[in-house]
C-alpha cells in the first residue's frame, strides 16, 4: 500500500475480538445461530460491533483456513454498518467452509445475523 493511500477499506483492530477471554465469554453468554458452513454466536455490546473467527484444523490446511478467515472478515466489514444494535460476533467455520464462494458466505452470515435485506 502506498503512503497516503485511502485506508477506509481496512479492518482495524478495534473491530476484532482478540483476547481468548473475549472468545470464551462470547461462547458462554452469546446466542448461537447455525448456518450450513458456519456457527455464528452473537451478543449485544455497548461499543462497536466486533468480529472473531475460529477455524480449526478440521476445516482444512493453513491456506484453506486463511481463505475462510479472509472471506468472513470481508463479509463482516461490509455488513457491520447494518448491525443495529451493535454486536460482538464469533464465527466458527465448519469443515465444508473452504469450498464456499463469497456470495454464499454473505448469504449465510446475513441470515445468521438476521439481516434479511442483505440476504436477498
């Protein structure tokens, strides 16, 4: 990226769940919603909506897991303004997730987050 380039398309750290305790608290207290290739756990928050992604080795090798994480982050980045009220979101990838196209990821996450307008 060049110096002075527009960074508005980035996914800054303030929108990410980063600490293990945050992941565990969300798994313990959040509401689960199933999708064919993901499990989505959400909880309302007072700050900005944040995302955490979990991909185990059952999902695939490292490049496959990284691809899934990139797709989920991009979907969340685009759907985040529609989350009202703000929520912490944990997406757990299932073994078939690496074969999913971007459009299907958007559809599944929109439905799991109950963003019906974006799912259509």
